[in-house]
């Protein structure tokens, strides 16, 4: 048993090390799995054919359409120039400092279903000019770009079409609007704390400033406001379908499809439709394969006899069952650098423990979703790497800001909310 436990620890450590060194996830998952099976005396052929393939196939078969549609929506929004027009309109209308302006724009775009990567590539050219003219430290750029899309819009705001908001719904029989008050409170506190932190680091003393013609923003035409239709349509359609008792995943998939069609109609003259759809589908499948490989590795780890010993030790280390669950999902998130993967693995492994808690299914949905958005923001997480590459900054100088805004603040807010709920329940 000791050898088996050592195998899990060494295998996971190797997984993290290779991720930091930017090895391909296919190589990482295979090498880490081989080390795990070696220490546990598992036949590699059987391990890969059974547990690994089962975990990979189960996730891919369930979520492939959502990943493909989400990536396609983001790509057609980007290639049509619609996402850029939304950013220009918001910059033109907002009368606030660069930090607050970018946070609001990224929040609206991400809540409207646009992916973090598309937002990053859309906002960066505008943000870099704003940062220079306002003398804001460029090292804050990755944190400013990632903050709202990877916290509020991903796990906190009710109705978000993100995968992280849909996964809990499939296991807890809730919908993406679960615990709206809890989500809104978490969002408000998180946004306030994050903005205050970034504002202080930037040395900005004012909230309001005159943005007009200051950052080379092109004139906004009336027809440009049509750019908001795909995002509004996506949110409206998913809301209507869910209220008609349509399952959340299916509702969001249909909403993404219609949103993409609306985008193609509005921006058809500005893009190559065939190439945009091809790129979108390829991006979605690439992300799906990456996540599915991690799920395969996670399922293999879960099948080891020593895994139950480790989990029992983890849960017995805390007096609070809900805190134990939050810690468990963050350990998985830190290991994989993925909130979606951590949620899926958590519910497949520990969902039976949630049934014993006194919290409602709606509150558990929101709590576990927010928890997954904590330690997923590791240095090797894809979003963190892309944001630094885009801003041409060094992680050694920027990561502290990402860690505070995207990990520490959401977790602090979550613990405070859980404590508050516990007090209410006990009364």
C-alpha cells in the first residue's frame, strides 16, 4: 500500500513538472500513467485499455458537442470582427480608467459566451495602448484580462453558459441559474476586491476618466450595435429553454448554435465562413482531446486501491465536510490546471459525499462551481500561459497578480459565503 501511495504522489508530481515544462498533454498523461501503473503493478495494456480509455471516452462522448459549439461561436465572433466591435463600443461608452474598463468589457463578453482566448486576443491591442497612455504597469495585463472570464463569468454568475456552470447541473439536477443570490453576492464581492487590488497595484487614484478619442478608438456606427445580438440571443434562448424545463446542457448547446448562426448572418461579409467554421471545430476538438486525456489519467488514478486511503485521509483531516470537498476539488484543479476537469473528476469520485450535506442542491451547485475556479489558475494552466505570451511578459513577474485575483480572492470569498450559509442553516 505504501508503494502504491508513493506511486500516486510521484505520478502526480511528474504530471505537474512536465506541465510546467510545457510538454504536450498526450505525452504527459501517458508518461504519468506508466509511472502510476509501474508502482501499482498494473499491466499497462490493461490500464490504458480499461480505466484510462473509459475515463477519456466517457468525458469526450458526453461533452464533445458543447466544446465544439462553444469554440465555433468564439471563432466566428472573432473572425467576423463582431467581438472587436463590442470591445470598441464599450470603450467608447465607458467613462472609467483602463483597469475598470477592461474588466467590464471582458465580463460582458465572457458572460455572453465568448471564450477567454478570443477575449484575450480581442482586448489586448486596445488594452496595451490604454496601459501605455495611462502609464499602467504591463505586468498587470495577464491578471486584468483573465480575472473576470475565469472567475465571475465562469463559475459565479447565474446563467453563465460555461462548461463549469453546466457540469454541476448534470449531477445535481439543477440548472445554470442555481443559487442566483449566492452567485450574485459572490460576483459583487469578488469583482470589488479584484478591482481594488489591481487598481492599487496600478497606482490609479481615480475611477472616472475621459476615454473619448484618447485611445485611437474608431467611430462607432449605428449598425455596429448589431454586434451584441449573438450574445444577447445566446443568453435569452438558453434562459427561455431552461425555464421550459429543457436540460441545461442541451439548452446551452442549442443557444450556442443559434448564436453562431446569428453571428454568421451579421458578419458574413467580413469573414471566410468555411475557414471560420473549420477553425472553430478544430479548436473545440483540440480542447476536448486535451481535457479528455486528463480525465483518462484521473480515472486511472481513481482506480488504484490506495486512492481511497488518500481520500479518506483528506476528508478526516477537516472537521467540516464542505471544506473537505472544497479542498478536494482544488487539489484536482491544481493538479490538472483545469476547472472543468476538476469538476468532472470530483463529481465522478466524491458526489456521494455531497448527499450527506445539509446544503440544498442549488447552493452545492454554486459552491462547487466557484471552488473549481480557485487553484485551476496555476502557472501551467493554458489561459495563464496564453495571456503571458500575448502580453510578452514573464510569468515570474506577472503570476503573483494572476494568483491573487484568479485564485486567492475567489477562494476567500467562497469560504466567507460558506461560513455565512452554515450560520443560516444552523439557525
